[in-house]
C-alpha cells in the first residue's frame, strides 16, 4: 500500500482518460501531497476491485467511466439516492469509517457550459442511452427542455429513460434523420479513438443550434468538425470532463481546485 493519499479513474478501456492529468495538475497547483492514477478494470473484476480498495486507508475513491457507471451502483452505498434519480454513478468516495459511497458529478459537469442558455421548451436530441446519457437527461429535465429525441441502437432501452426523467419525446435509430433541434448532445462513445465513428447528417439543424460532444479523445471529433464546417456553435468534451472532475477532486482531497487556472489546464490537456 502506498503511504500517499490517492484516487484514480477506472474503466474498460481506460488508456484514453485525461483525468490523471487534471487531478495531478490541481494537486501540484495546491501543494497537496496526493496522487491520481488510472486502473483498467474489466466488468468481471469490478466487485473484487472495490473490495480490495475499500481496505486501503490511503485510497480516497475513484471516478467511474465506461462501462461501469450503472453496475457500480450495486456495490457501494447510495446515501444520495442516485439510483432512483440519475440512475448512474461516476464518482465513488471512501469515507473515514471505511464505508464507500457513490454519487454523480456528471450531471453538474455536463450542464455547466449550458447554464447561461435559455433551454426552456427547446427541442433537444441526445445520442446514446448509457450512464452518461442518464446524467445528461437528468440535467436537461431540470432545465425544462422541450421535446427530446434519443438516437440509440436499442430504442426500447431509451424509451425507458424518457419515462424515468419525465421527458416528452421519442426514440429513433442511430441512422434516422435528425430533427431541427436547438441542442444536439453525443453521450455515446461513438467517435472516440478506437470506436466506430458517429456519422450524422447535420443539415436539418438550424443555424443557431449547438452541438455538444462528450467525447474528448480526440478532442475535435468528427461530429464537432462537421458542426464547425456548418458554422454551428460547439462544446467539446473537456468542458464536462473538467466540470465533473472539479466536484470529484474536492470530495477526494478536501479542497476545491485552484481558481483562474482553467486556460492553463485546457492547454495542457490538448497538448
């Protein structure tokens, strides 16, 4: 066991994660003695991983990425009732008494770059129906958006999400034509390095539409390049990544990230 407090990010795959760069940047900037690592955890090893880590007093917790955000809920305590609200966890925190709790910082991280926009009644399209989509839909429901179209390989699974979050909308296949929405969000892994591309015809989108891709490896995804070519406003995956990481960092290390360093951090992440 290391004598240094540490947190980590877990997933399968995990090599693409930029979370260690973010948390180490903040630790160094604040002069906090700590570490943040990657751990490649396959689905069949998730329970054993948590059992091992909860016995390590130096482990502060972990961020959770694809494909564990739903499965991990069965393995940790849920004091905030995340299971019945968002339905996915992306942050696991070890408590001083050795108990391990789960929460979700994705929803707030996703919404941060949209907070100044008026989405009341606006039509929205979301690609994907996994753990990240749950956080997205949770946030959009609270923004009181209008009709929501979910594009997903499994329409039945996605229909359940609309009902879960009290949203009005419909579900279509991935190859269906986009409706003329004000906001398009890719919450799937399509377009990520090593994954199939996300090929969407953006021509139905109005000129003032916003395209938001949660994928950040590569940072300029095919979707964002196509949106930029049409002159549409875009939001890349680093905004959500940094936003959710800031909330998790304070839970892990007991201090908020340093202020006024976001531009420096973003430059590091895209180098």
